[in-house]
C-alpha cells in the first residue's frame, strides 16, 4: 500500500478574547506556532481526541466544544499529507502547562488580531479559508 493521508486534530482554546498557541519543535512545522493537538486514533471521535490531546499537552480542561472545520494540508518538504480538523472550545480551568517539552518550546495566549509568526501550515490554511473562532 502506498502513502496515505493522516488525520490531525487541532484545538483552538478561547479565553478572554485570546487563543492558546505553542511553538513547535522536533516535528514537521518546527518553529511555527500551533494550537494543542495531534493524531486521531483508530475508533476515537474527534471530540475525544481534542480532549485527550489538550490534557496530554497542556493539562487544560475544555468546555463548549464546537463542531470542527477542516483543511487539506500538504507538507511538501516533509512529503506528508494531512486532513486537519480544527475544534474550537472554551478554556475551562487550570493554567496551561508545558507537559511535552520535547515537542513544544512554550505556550502563550494571543489575541486573534495579533497572532505570532510563522503559523503552523494547517492553522494558516484555516485562517486563509476565513476561519475565526470569535465569529459564529
């Protein structure tokens, strides 16, 4: 069997008009900023994946999880193809922690109109498609 696309799940966590992003390292997109997230596991729902990945990476609980939007993402230099589901949720409790320092340099809250650069390709693709977590 040839190469197949992977399914990624990102979680935009909203808190007081800001979103949580981390600076990636040791993976494709190193040096770019992305929300918490990871790979969808077999027989796992997108919502369950969002909850699991957020707890694993930053220890944060979610509430008001919304229906995901998606993009197709081609990482040509790394020869990777992803379908990325982006889930939007509200921050519930607990300050974000750096629980996987081998994968992320740090976590910070950013205003939507002042996002850091560069953004992780799927995040940038969602924005290019008009995604805004603060608009219904």
